[in-house]
């Protein structure tokens, strides 16, 4: 990737992109596909893939649930997509969350804490920025590591 700004494909984006009955299907699918194709820099985490599996296979959460096998196959597509950066939590996750909450007291959603999972931030330097998207139309602000 040539930029230090990445978008985290959150669970809701992946679920809407897979759920053709959702009113958000088209924009979520477009965003996801642009990321898979490498048109925009995106990332996923293990937690997001696990949440995707839990939601997309649950008939109480989606109108047309996928079988566990179908959901696993979809997860594998994301895992093997070369254009999607895979992120994992570091050992210092709790300290990073506490610092982030201190620096940004307006944070109230658990989703935003995913920013602390971004190990590439340390490799890119202290000036790297990360954009976390909570929904299609309302991105979170850019946070600096």
C-alpha cells in the first residue's frame, strides 16, 4: 500500500455486502469490492471475521442466513484477498485502549477500539493515520497513533 491511511472493513460492511436483502447492500458491496480489488486501502481483523460468521449464520440477525460452510468460504475469500491487509492485536492492547480513551474522551462505541489492533501503525511511524468506518455514511474521525 502506498498510503498510511487505511479503512477498516467493519462487520456491518461485510454483512451488508453479503445480505442482498439489506437496504445497505449496494453501497456496502461497492465499498467491499473496491477494497478487495485494491482500489482503496482496507484491512480486516480476526474479530471482524468471527463477528461476520456469527451474524451471517444467525436467522435472528439476517433474513437469509448463510450455512456455516458458506460463511466459512466467504471468510476465506477475505483472508486470501491480497489487497486486504490483515491486522491482529498486539500484546499491549489494553494499554493502547486506555491511552486512546484518554486522548479521545468522546469515544463511546466499542467498534472504535479496533484502532488499537493496528500493528502497522508502529511500523509506519508516529505520524501514520487510520480511519475507522463504523457505517457506510458516518465514518469515524481519523485518529493518530
